[in-house]
C-alpha cells in the first residue's frame, strides 16, 4: 500500500458550461484522515469530487497532491497520480466479472505486485472472493458497493474519494459500508474524502467535517464539533 | 444432396467474409457507439494499396501484409483525426461524417486508381476441389478464406479475453467514464479499436476482392451484407457477428443456388429488414432495442 498523502484544494471554482457550481472552494484533507463533505442537494459536493478527479476542469484554483498541482489533468492521469474515485451510483462495469473489475484496478500497479494485492483484496472482501467469476451485474447493491471500493483499493491509491457510498442501500448494509470505510482508514492510513447525504453517519466516522452550501464552504471543523453544533446541523445538515 | 452440400460450403466461405466486415463494425460500435458506414470503403482502399504492392513486388503475401498494416494505420488515423471530433455530439453527426468518409474515399479512389473493375489475385488455386468425380463446389481459396477469418476472430477473442490490453479495450467499450477513473488511457483504446477494425476490414477486402473484382464501389454490397450480419448478431456481440455472417452466407448461398443469383442481394436486404422488424436487438444481444 502506498503512503497516504495530504490533498489540498485551493480556491477552486468550477461549473457546467456557464453555470457556476463551486465558488472559491478551499479544503485540506490531511494524510490518513477521513474528511466528510456535507451539504444539501445541489451544494456542489459531487462537482467537487469530479473536479478533483479531473472529470471537470476548474475555471480557477489548484489541487495539490504531494507538491504536484493536478488541476486540469485528465481523469486517467489523476488516477495514475494516486487518487481513486468511487463515483455516485457505484460505477460497477456490469458486463465484466467481479475478478475482471478488480484486475482492471490492479493494472495501475507493477505486475509483480498484482497477485499479492488481489489476494489481500479477496482476504478483506470475502464476499467478492466467493463471486469472483460471476458477472458484476449479478451482484446485490451492497456487494456492488464492496466491489467498487475494493476496485479503487486495487489501484493502490493515496487518496480515496467516495461519493454517496450509502446511496440506495438498506440500513444494515449502510452500517457495514461505513464500518468498512472506517476500518480502511485504520488499516491502511488512506486519506479519504467522503461525500455523504447521511451527515450524522458520516460525521460519526470522520475526523474533519466540511459543509458546502451553494458551492461555497460555510463551515470547516473537527467532525465531533460539527455534530455538536445544533444551529449548523439544523440549518445545513437536516438532523 | 451434392448440390446442397456445395451450396452450404460456398455459403460458409462467403459468410466468413460478411463475418469479417461484421466483426469490424461490432468492434467500432461497442467502443464508440458509431456505426462506420465507411468500413467498406476503407476495405476497398486497403485492397487497392495491396494491389499496388502486388504489382510492384509480384508477391501476394507482401501485398496481404501491406493491406493489413495499412488497414491498422488508416483505421486508427480515421478515429484520431475524424470521428473523435464527433464522439460526444448528436448521433446523426457521426452518421453524416462516416457517410462523408465513404463518399470521399470512393471518390479519391476513382481519381487515383481509376473507375474500372480490376482483377485481384488469389493466394491459392480458385479451381474447385472434388472427391473422386464429385465436385465439392469449393476451392482451396475458399478454405483459406474460412481459415483466415476464423484465425483472426480467434486471435481477437484471445486478445480481448485474456490480455490486459483486451481488458482495457472492453472496459472502455462498456463504461468509458469508469475506465478513465481507473487510469485507462481511453483515447488510445478508442484508436486501437478502430485500428483493429481497419485491419479486419482490410482482411475482408483481400478475401473478397478476387471474386467481386476491385473498383471504388466494389465493397458497397459487401458492406451492406456485413452490416446485415452484424445486425443479425446483435451489433454488440463479436461471436454473434461471426454466427450472423455464417447464417447470412449460407441463406444467400441457398437463395442464389436454388432461385438464381439475381435474388441474392434482394434476400440480403430482406434479411436485414426482417431482423430489424422482428428482433431489432439481434439474435445474440441482451441489450435493449435500438432505435432504427
């Protein structure tokens, strides 16, 4: 596993065509921590992750990872720089088998590391090991979420971006997924940026919380402090 | 019975050529959702290149390899220089661009190579084989055609199924945004897909030109029949393309043999219409019906 790294987003503005979505957003995700990005629908959470992963070019601002500014790089190059994005709606390639989805992630590693990394993944995600030869499209929602997280880990990332990993999952599975994310931080020291509608659950496992509203950062604080701020919770987080 | 066997074997040989064109269309469709109407014209162009090489060297196999290499290069160049510009545009743009390519390539071929039919060499004897006094209705060249297409299809299947390049190609075809997020250089994969399609088209051109003769428009009918085979196979399925080509080849061979050669093209178009009306997803695709 590669060493984790600090990701800094500085004064980033971006949008879709002429429609601005992010306005001068600055966040710092410290190495080996979970940063929860929260906010209502349309706040710009998903857009922020898409700017970081290179899918959207920012109109201004910088994205720094270990001394390199990634702003404006293509997604494939951002991925090669060590940022893995698990997109909203999961992003399983349903036509490939479970094993092929994982092998695709492993292609970013040196050939000599691949089989050991795959064995590690199967060890951590036993449900995937059991279904390795099945088409990924046959997996349940929870299993698909495990697969895309496992596939992201297969790329040997330094920063993991997770967009709504609990979306559409049963409450029990949501707990399992969030436990997994928390465990990943402990086991691997990954830097994780977690976008989540379920603010209460996200803050429960995060180190830092960031609240976006209409494309701007309105609060940045330790997760526990945010969770305790009743006015902020009511106004922006809905719990 | 001998006649039936003869028509069947001839159908398999012709069907393999339709299968090669169908495979090339499927490769491009899966990767870019573009139906390349210029695929036949590209095959014609590489066949003319091969013919020039053959004239200059007197060696069929130099010409054969030259055609395949030029197919690779031209196919890749068309993707990089032309069709990439319309990939995220409305589907009609790609249709018009590839039809424009078809017209442009055929026009240029007429200018550079002339509009007359030109004979094309075969690597093996075109004399019919027989067992004792019973003529089989096929030639050594027909066997070469079937073998070459099966070998190409087999090699492609191995590359797609068992190599990392094949995995990247499939990932790009199935889900391009996710492939990019996993570090796949999708631009290169799209170019490679078109290049491989160009190679298959070149192979089809080399195999069919001895029987159709070569002219700027000589691949038009073959393209339509290859397209029909691809539609029968479902457009998504390489295996379906091969089976679709075989079905079409055999059906047309029976139609031509029993009813007369003048009905062959009519039957080809009727087969296309029937499949589009009754099972627009083709026989081997589980994808939702396409709008046609």
